[in-house]
C-alpha cells in the first residue's frame, strides 16, 4: 500500500535532518584506501557502525571451493581479496512486511597517477555539490545511504516490519565473488536494492563481464640480430587486432538483444594492461595483455570464453611465428553473465512511487554496460534486483566525485522504498 503523504514528508525530512552526519560518514569511508586486498579496515569500520546501531552481526569469508563449483563463480588469482564480508541484520518484532537485502561494495579500483588528480585521491574533499575521491561514487556514497536510509526511519520512531540484511561485500571490482558468497551463505530476501551510481535511474539490463590475460612468448636475441628472433610484443599487438574484430562482430549482434539494440556500442573490449620485455636492446621474450570484455545477458561466460580462446588459436595457426609459439589464454577474474530486470515487478512499482515522491519525476530505466552485483540476485536468488543510485562523475577515472544533493535525493527515495516495501512498526527503544 502506498505511503500516506504526511508519512512521506516526515521520512524525507528525516533524511535531510541526518544528512550532515551522512556526509561525514561517507567522507570517513572515502578516506580509507580500500583497494583490492586492503579492505579489512573499512569492513571493520562498517561492522562497528552496524553493530552500534543494534543490528545482529555476521562476518564470514569467501569459500573458494564453493565459488569455483558454482556456475556464477569467477576465477580467483593470488591477487584477489581475503577480506571478510559483513552483514548487519535487522529483525522486526513481528514479520509483517517483505524482506530486503541492501547491499554495497567497498573495494575500489586503483587510483592511477596521483599527479593527475586535483587533490589527493582519497581526500574526500567537498567542493560545491561534489565530494571527490576514489570510491566516492563507486560506491561509498551508496554504502552510507544503505545505513542512513534506515537511520532516517528510526529518527521518526519507525523501523522496518520485515527482516533487512545490510550487506557490505568485497571483490565487486574484480570478480563479483563477494556477492555470490552471500548467496552461498544462505542469505536471500524478497528483493535486493544496490545503490550503485546510476544517475538516479533504474538499471533495466546489464552486461556480463569476462577478464582474461593473453600470454605471448617470443624468441629473445640482441636487437642487432632481431630478424633471427621473434618479438613477443609485436605478436601481442597482432592478437589485439583479432580481439578488436571479435568486439566488432559482437556489437553487430546488438539487434538480437532487447534493451541493447539502440545502444551505439554495447559491447566494450578494454585492453587494460600490457606488460612485456626486459631490456630496450633485447627482442622481448614475453608479453602479457590483460583484457576485459562484456557479453550480452543470456550468454554464458563459459561460451564467450570458448569463443575468445578459439579465435585467438585460429589466428595463431595462420601466423608465421605464433603457429610455432601458441599464445596462452588465462581467465583470471570476472566470469559473469549479465541479466535483465523484466518490467512489471511490484518492487519496481514501489521504487517508482518512492522515486517520484523524492525527486518529483517519473522513474526512468536504462542499460548499463558494466558489471553489477545485482546479477547474483537476479540469476541465482531469482528475486527482483534493483540497482539505482546517485549521480556521479569520472568513476574509475581521475577526480571521481559524487553529487551530494543527488545522494540526499536517492537516500530519501530508498527510505521511502524501505517503508513501503517492508512496512513499518514502532522502533525498538
């Protein structure tokens, strides 16, 4: 049942009343450099924040064997995180409403060259409407919103009349295995809400993602006799051209995929890292290229991986050098299928009402071509998976920042959503 107008107004005002504290909390999160493998302090911080609010707490680690055995599991490497997953659990006095997962990730991507930033990458500097810092948008503002949307209800003497799980995961930027572990741990609900920086829109469709490394080995000689050797970097460059042809072919198929047909370039291949050679005057004996590519929903990661491997092998057979020195393809991170949120769920209808009340305009939806943890809940929990969050700029780039006014608006929309979806009861004293 839609919320009464006076209750909506109280909830929106409660978010505003707590917003200074929410900004300060978000700044504390941004100032922690929670790069992959270094998320332990920030997870401890969130654990303390949730525990201090009286939530029942759970903390657990990723089970690599269980993840490897699951079709949605991505590939681990020694570089991946061993930080714990943290869950705070609100349990009502009487379970009358619909349960909910509020999830965020607190791992961030590397900050890049510091001299390219206007300020230190983890400064959490505020200038005008914008908070700057790696992770400010993706997605520490959303992590704080999960907590402060619930705080807003308490501020007016209410709490959800259903179980709510506040989940803080890691490995979202590398594998998605943190979210998958919550599913393997047994956590589920009637819906999930993840406030990624999605421009105050709802994600309708989301690509899957694969990470892989192509390893090329050459024949090293002194540069004066380079014609007698084989340059591994040159060989890798020829393979990059093959991968670009594959990217073009996959984009040409967009008309066969609803929600993608009007996108200019829905499938993106990124050559994200190149390493090779040992000496400027030696023909390089090795080159590794690290790649990321997206895939359409409905296509398995295994099938896409097979095509990548086969295309590279077919080219190598025709290459005078690579035919005798076949490159190796290693899948070493994301191995995840995409998803589509079909229209018509009650969860989307409730979010639509909450959005319109908080923002004053109809809720829009769109396709996004990056990885989202919502895929776990859409594909495996099989529950409505809502990804919706604030406006941001330069995520994964230089001078990443998030709009504070937008964060306030989406926190209000989240609090309204929780109140209608879960129902409310008097807060515990």
